[in-house]
C-alpha cells in the first residue's frame, strides 16, 4: 500500500479538493467516484498503475497523470517521504496535455518541496 497526499497551496487551498467540489456542485458524482477509484488504485499498486491501459501516463521525468475519462489528476512521487502527491486536476480538451498544466505542476512540485524542507528545519 502506498501513501497518497494532496498538495496544499501556501494559502491553504487544495486544488484537488476544489476541483472535486466543483464537479459535485455540477452534479457529476459518478465522475468523482471514478476519480476516487483511480486514486485508490494508485494507493494500492503505486507505479504499477502505469501498466494498466489508459489509467495513467508519465508526462515528464517527474510528473504523471491519472486519466479518469476526460479529466486528469497530475501527481508526482516524493521519494524523501515515499508518498505520491496529487497536485491538481483539469478537464482535458485536446489530444495533448496542455503545456501550461505541466508548468503549473512543475511550480507546485517546487513549492511543495521547498515548503516541506523548510518545515523540516
């Protein structure tokens, strides 16, 4: 079993929770259930999720995406703590993952690691 943590911005906002809340507000409970199912599989089998067709994909050296339907949950593995960190979600509207979503994830990783190391001191 692997540990899953959600990225929380410095202002206390959790992008994953905000996305899920918006989906629930729009009456998309089934989609939220599907997203939670994918997260549960990641928690159960870790990187082996990449072997399941269309469940997950590696985008860069450190960024991965869970792929429930047309939504994406970007995450990375923080080896210092042995945790998967869920960064943010978005609705994919094009064939290729938008560059701005990858840049956003890279910035979230930098923020997470910086604040994590500062809190450890």
